[in-house]
C-alpha cells in the first residue's frame, strides 16, 4: 500500500490524511472479504455540509492497494473540487444523494457475489425482504430479530443522473423510508452510516445477511 502521511494534507485540496487512511483500510478489508475485488466498489465520507464536500475514491482504482493519490473531493453536483489527476467515480452522484440525507456521514458500496446474484433474482419484486435473523440487530435502530428489513433493488443503469434521481425519490418517501441500504441489479450493495465505523458495520451485517439468504435458498433448491 502506498504511504499515507501528513504530506498529503499540504496538497491543493487539503485531503484529510486520517479519513484517507481509514478509507484505505476499508478497501483492504473489503478486498480480503471478497466484497471489493479489482477496481469495483467505491467509498466516501462527508467532509463538510456547507458547502457540501465529499471525499470519495477516484475512478478505476484497485481497492486492494488504495493510497494517497486514489481519492478526490467533490461538491453537491459530484464535480471534483480538489486538484490532482484522479477523477470521481461514475457513481459519485449516488454517493452524493445518500450522503446528503440527515445523519449520514459515510457511504460504502460493495460488489459481492451474493449481492450481485440476489439483486438479479429478486429484481422483479422490487426488493429483497430479510427477517428473523439475530444479525439484523447490528443495523442502527433495530433492536429485535423480529424486524423485517426491505432492501430496494434498482435497475442498474449507465445513466447515473437518472438513477440518482430514482434513489433520491425513494429517500424522500416518508411512508416507506429507505433506511439502511439498497441494491443495484447485477451490481452490488449500497449502505451508509452516521460515520465510517457505522457504515462499515452495516456493510458487514448486510453482506452476512445476503450470504445467509442466498445459501439458504440454494440449499432449499429455490
């Protein structure tokens, strides 16, 4: 892994070394778990609200070897505001939409095998229900295994502005709040948290639950 030290905070854009280091650690952890292989996935953390600033992984970077040059700061339109050669991920607007929700300080996106398979199998239903598992209590605000979690599934699209509007519309639906995450069909999982630690925990919990659901269905032949 490339060295990350205080020198990077002196560069134009003033990338915060502590947050960059934390996101690099996330990349290594998720690679080891098989959730972020190659250049897949992207991770972000809110730096400021007014004006809105989001630190996010740059496009096309190997998540196993993230370093100081693999990040960019964007504004509320997903446009880069920091100097450097890196450009924002194509999916930056999805991070921006999620990060602008109240209480969200970090957004994480993974490309696991089970998220890819289950998002395809359940797409026609519009989402995936998960209920009855003790691990649900690892998600913020859930206190019982009797909770029924619903993960929305959006059709994957290269038209990211349109897709981000769809996601934003769901966030605005107070009758059916989208609280913990969503799936992109044949693509992967998005989740978030009040800070990076909570977002990481949500990835771990949701990826565990997706694997359980997938394995259970395969054992039952369904």
